C-alpha cells in the first residue's frame, strides 16, 4: 500500500511565500525607523525614510530609461551615499549591480564593462579620467552618469550626459518596486582580482545576499542601530554584504571616501562608531596610531578581519588598544565571509599566547552555510582532525555564488564533486576548527618539505621593527625553492637581513627560515591584500 503524502497539497502562494531579497530590509527600515539616521557623509544626515524614498525614486528613473531585469548597472565610486543607494535601486527592478574596483586601470575596467554588458555606469568625478579611457575602448559604451560628491575636493571635468541627483529626480519616489520573480535571480556581479589573465565575473543571487546579510549580524552579535564605519570597500563582495546588513539592522552607515588613519579615528570618536571591517592593513593602521588620538574613543569597537590567519601581533595589538577583533574567512565566491572563528567564553581565561592561537584560526562555517571542511585533494575524503594533515578547504551551501559569468568551464571546475573549491590549504584541529596553512600556490616546497609562508609571516609580524611582511618562494638550484621574505619596516626602525634570519631561527625550524630578505614597501590590492604574484616575480629575478 502506497503511503499518502498528506502535505503535498499545501503549496506556495502569495500569502505564505515571497522571494528572499535584501531589498526587503530597506523597506523594513524605511517603514519602521524612518527618522533614524541611515547615512552620514560630511554634513549629510540622511534618514532611513529618505533613503528608502530615494532608492525607489532611483529605481523608477532606471526603469524609465529602459533598464530592466538582468541588465547590468555599474558604479565607479568610493564609499559614499550613492554607492550605498545603488546596492538597492537596481535590485528593485531586477537589474544587476556591478560595483567596480576604484583602483583598477582603464584596460581592466573596459573589459569588465564589456564582459558584464553594462547599460549604465555611475562615475564619481575623481575617477572620470580613467573611466573616460575605459569607455573609449568600447564599441557600445554604457550611458555615463556623473556623481558630484560634495566631499570630493578635486576639479575633474564631468564626462556624463547628466548627474546622479538629476537622474534620481527623473523617478517617482512612490514607485511600486518589486521583489525578484525568483530569489535565484542575479543581484550583483563582482569580479575577482584577476592576477593571471582576465578577472572572472562572480554572480550573486538575491537569496544568498539576503542570507549572508542576516548571518553577518547574527554571527557578529551586531545589535539593532549599530553604527558602522565604511573602511571596507563597498565594491569588495558588496562590502561583504554589510551594505544589506545595515539595512536589516536599521544601523547608521558612516561613509568614508579614503581609508586613512586620522579620518578613521575622527569618525570613530565623532560618530560613536561601534563596528567596522577590513583587511589586516586597516587594523594595523589603528594599532600603530598615536595612542593620544585613540584616547578619545570611549565606546567598545568591534572589528572583523578577513583573509588568512591574522598575525599574532595584530591580535595582541587590538587587545592592547581595547578593540574586539573577530576573524572571518571567505572569498568573493562565498559572498565574502562564510566562516568565522566563533569565540568561547572559556578562552578568556587562557594566556595571551593561547588566545592568539585560538583566535587566529579560520574557524567554523557560518550558521547558514551548509558545510565547510578540508579534503584530500586526490581522494576527496575529509582529512583527519589531527591539526596536521593538510588538504583543501571546501564550502557548500546557501552562500556560495551562482557561478562565473559566461564561463562554464571555470564554474564546473570550481564546483567539482559537489563542493566549491577554494584553493586554500589547511587542516582540521581536534575541536573541529579549521586553520589555513596557505594558498595552494603560496606553499613553498624546499627539499621536498612543504613550508607555510603564513607561518613565517606570523613570526615576522612579532618582530618590533617590522610593520608588515610577505613570504614567497625563490627558485634555488639545490633545494628547488627557499623562503624569500619581503619586509616593510616601521617608521624610524632599522634591521638587517642577518638580524631577521637570526630572529626567525630562534622561533622556527631552520629549514623554514627565510634564506633571503628584501626590504621595502609591499605591493597591495585595493582591499589591502599583498600582491604575492608581484613578489614572486621579483624573487625570481634576485
């Protein structure tokens, strides 16, 4: 006798289902907290009610100009109100946002605009020259809209057919925006760094953006009405989805055109900033700041740091200045952070070195990510939880990208065997927490031994004269490869190659220590990550 499914007749309908989209967060904040400040920028204090109204008006203007579902709208601007509003307005009509990296060259920008088929691009005046060069390369250039930010002090000429505020004025502030027909529909296009060949276009969907925005707040215990400082570029994974998180929490966005230490501290002091995110370089700026300037920050400030393991000196330094740092891990392909080093109260009783060891791990999956583990790259099996066996970190679940735009081969490779393959190598510790050993391409193989560049960098970070460091492989006739350390010293400090090598030999097995040391500034990306591919090229020429 076949079993009857008593529940099958209960179907989705307008009363019990609507597509998940972070645009609904904006509607909620605009309706529930219309008088609360949503955006702070210079003299501007824009409420959630005004922000909701303006985004509907901009969505209407885009709609009137023929922008529709699946169309790409790009923006080339720093962390200003227009960039924030663009995280909602295109999505309200089913269009796709492409927030461009403001440090890119014209050739790369031209590729992105053409590949993403952008119909319109908003351009802050500061980037008019590079964007002019980019669109000049295109057979079918997008419509250009100038952004005249009052906080911009330059005098670059306008290049658009109209300006942003005039475009907004074209729309209806009572526009009846709509949720996506399918929550799987694309909401944004983010390009990878493209260190080799053209960058890949990572596509996010409304569902993933909604889920990761909520999970950010949940994993960080972010309270309603938090005050968030935009030290993290909004173009980077849509600000790790925090652009949408702030709407879900009806918080205050404090905008910042340039990530410079004095404006950061001033904003924290003036506006009572409680939360901020960034690459290690942002936190290092604060650790190394004049302590008299930090003295004006009375509130507890929470920071997220992302990437590989934060150096021990950073964790120690943040404790010293009274900031509470949490380590998260993810990639463009996982909507930004998709794992965190979830803290335990018992860790507070540990010694500083023990806390540093616990808090420096990549940790565990976000609550809404289905799986995160480390697998053997040959067998696909999970590695033992011994803290020693190395494998590749892989994700699966709700906050993994739709795929790479117009690149079926790369998408299939990334999703092989039901996992998203990160290319990062690590191990699982006995408590189930994961620790990255290195990027697969950054592991140094010397005399048949695998050496983690991150392990060496962590040791170097605690040297009192070193501001930052990066370690890469240098070709060696005898050993195949040896570690080469590139070091940027603190202002006023000196050190020699012999001193640095001797310091490392006190703390590491001798075969792991740098054999070569190069002093000078480190090349970084717009998000503060060291460009190791450039350093590898330099090491090959030494």
